[in-house]
C-alpha cells in the first residue's frame, strides 16, 4: 500500500488550523473552542482557547457510555510479583472515581498540584486519571529518584498532597519508598500536609497519624458509600500535568502539558502514527515517571479506546530474556513501544533469539523504538527474529508525542537505518548553523522546530516563562531549539546524531552531567570534577566522573572513589547508573577556565579528536588518556 504520508503532511502545511480542527472532532468538548489557535496568547500562541473539556472523561467515561464498558482498559502485568490484574473501562471508572473522592476529601481541588511518587502499579494510572477528573494538576516523580530530588520537585510544584506507596520492586531487592518520601517531606521548604499511601504486601510501612491516609481503606470507603465524583470541566489551556526533565539536582525544569491540545495530538497519533485501532492492545514498556509513560501507557491508548499494558519488570532477569515475548503472547499485544536499551539487553542475553519461537506472537505486528538513538544492529536483530517492522522514532518530553516517525497508520515509508524517518504533521523541522542560518541538505547542524509548536507541546515551563524563552526560544528566534544535532537528507529523512548540551542519555533516561558534578563536588576530598557520557553498548551512554583531589589528601584513592559512587546513588538514585570514577591530577581547560568535556569524551570513546586551540596546557590530555587506559577505558 502506498503511504498517504506526503498528502497528509502537505494538507497540514497548507492549512494548519483546519487540519487540527478536524482532528479535534475526535474529542468530546464541554464547550468548543473560540478559535483553533490564538497566536497572540501565551508565549508562542495557544491551542483551542475558550474550550472546556476533561481528559478523564475522554479517557474513561465516554468509553463506558459508548459501548466499551466491558472492554479491557488496563492490564497490570507484574513480572516482579508474578501477578496479572485486569480492569475493564467500567472497573477503571470505579477505581478512578473512588480515588477522586479520597482526593476531594483531603481538600484537593481544581488547579491544586498532586505529586505521584509510585512504582509501576495500576494505582499509579488511577492516580493520574483521578487528578485529571477533578481538575487537579499531577506531577509524577520517578521512583528511582532519591529524597533530595523529590524534595526539589515538592518545592517547585508546591503540591497539596502526595500519593505514594510503601515500596517499589527491583530484581533482587525491595526499595522502601516511605522513608524516601518522609525524608523528602522533611527536606522540602514547602510543607505537604497530606499523603495517600498504597501499602504493598511485599513491604509494610508505618503511617504518620494525621498526615498519611491508607489508600486501600480510603478507596474502599468511597466505593462502599457509592461516592459519585463528576468530571470537572477545565479550560483546554489549563495544565493537565507537570513533568520534570533535564536535570536531577538543583532547580528542576517543569514541562507543562495542557488538556485540550494534548488530547487532540495523542488521539490523532494512535491511529495515524502508531496504526492502532480502538479495542486493540498497545504496550509501552516504559515507566509512568517518564513522558512515554504519560503519553503512551496512560493517556493515548485510553483516549483512543484501546487496551493498555502497564508492566512491572525488566526485559531480562524477570525471569529471563523471554519476558517481553511472554507479555505480548499472553495479552495479545499488537504493538510494543520500548527503548533500544531494552532490546540491547535482550540481544545480549539471547543473541540467537532462541526465546522468541517459544511464544505465540501472531497478533504482534509492530515494534516502536525511542528514548535514545536506535543503532542499526539492534534494529536488524529485532527485524530478523520478530519478523515485524521496527520503527525508530524521535521526540522529547517537551513535545509529548513523536516529532518524526515512520507513520504506520498512514502507510510505512522505506526504512533508512539510523533515521527516525520524517517529520509528523505539526512539525516543520529545520537544521540551522550556530548563527541561525539554514544549512544544506546532508549538513550537520542544530535541529530546530519552526514556531508555533503543534497541539500537545509544552506552552511553557511551570512558573518559569522567562526560563522557557531562554532555554528553548531565544537562541534561534522564531524556532524551538531541540538541543539535538543532526541533518536532513535529500529525501527529507531526519538523522539525529547527538545532543548539543550536557544532557546524557542513560538507558533512555535523560540525566544532567552538571547535576552529577554537583554531587561529586560535595565529597570533602574533591577539589574539582567533571562528568562525561561515554558510549555504552547496553545503555547507550554511561556516566564517567573525573575528580581532582584536594592537595594533602592521603587516604586510599580507591576508597574515595567508592564513596563518590555511593554518594551519587544516594543523591540521585540508581537511575544514574553511575559506577566509574577516575582520579586525575588536573582537568583539561581552556585559557578562560572552561573544562574541555567534549574532548575528554572523545578520548574515552576512542574517537578522533583535534587539539583544542584554546587549551591551557596540551600535556594534560595525555594525562587524561593515560588515566583512562589504566582503567581499561579508551584502549
């Protein structure tokens, strides 16, 4: 079948407002928009101003009312506990409504913020939808973050309430969430007066009298009382959620997502980009703490009337490299969306794909990869063993949905390995040099998006309009800066080659090297430090810390390095995957004092590099090379 992509993309370019007006008809509106787009509103314009809507109604209630009450809405598959829980749309509505009643009883109302600090359990999705139901703004914080990082988000979002759990489960260990939560509440300047705690059977916890509400007891009481909590109409331009990104310490950056444009874009993407019809099973193997979990575990599949899988486990080790195939077979999954990291892990454990034929994958038809660059060998391995199209696509927390993709629903285009294919409607992707001038096709440069951004993209950062302008808009006027470097080829395919800032990508998790450096610098024996992201065959990138010790330090260097690793795990959490510290005599710097991290990274990755013209002392790079070789790095 010939792809309709070019016709559809051209129709958006000819009439953007008309295009999104048609897409918006798929959403139930309490009140229609005054206009599709107001270029005078907000920072770069706002979508669907004047409209009233409710995201929970569109994701849950309307399906109950329109014939999908008995269809499965959510499957919680926990490889960690060996259990599967299934919820129809009617059962999902009952759970969400009861939790919404508990929130209301704790004083949460429209516009209030609620932090959700949960493991991968069904209740995390219920919590998100319950907030949306009453017009509260949720902010999900990944459970891998430590107390200090949670505290910074508490201070920025100033939530009225936090929903959490007694524990999370990782292979071989149980992570106690309650002490982390209590520690964060103590550390935060903003004082949270109420929490709702889900007690898991794997680890109990003590509740603080007068502050902590037992999740199960509260929900059971609301159900027994027959509580009815209606969906609260909110403005299409009101925030649905805040999601923090690009940094693990210091001042977090809260991406704001609105209600109206978000629903329009996600609903459109499920059929046209992912090729999924209502009633089919879609699985995004991510975490609810990341944008993929927000968009494609919870909201997009439910908005489209699909069945979504929420999985607690790992691609390997829970129990083996066949876990993903077991989930696909058992639940009739049509499409899987995961990170290339997951497939590199599976490939490492099962290089010949021997687990694949053990399962019935007859309903499985598409694999989607995103999170970091999908290397061609991993894509080819998946194609060879699964026998389905493997779709690499590219997007960001800030956009909430794919910027570029091979659009399955519009008809698949020819695959080019290493490319996340072509821009989706709504995105005018261009490549500029550092001075803001367009570059020729095939030339590496700054990947930017011509304003305005489409529905569903961030309108701003939480309480930080000026920071939003500075971070994304000021460098290239009239464009949104993606902070990625890449090029567009003669066929219009986009290639994303690297980040242009200091964010590294560890197993699909965007982490700030600057944030890690802040932690390294806290060690009393450390005088200076730098963190780079080294290429890693499994995780995409892995952080490596360089430290210069204070003069006069006579302690065992290996012991200091172990302490630094432990400090990063304590402050940032296991998500950083921080394991390597290299002690050196000095850092390579320019004459103006700038640390040459890029050159250090090239040495560690055994890439070709040139002597920086502004380096203060060229001999220091030989010292770096020798120190890395002594650790078996860069050789």
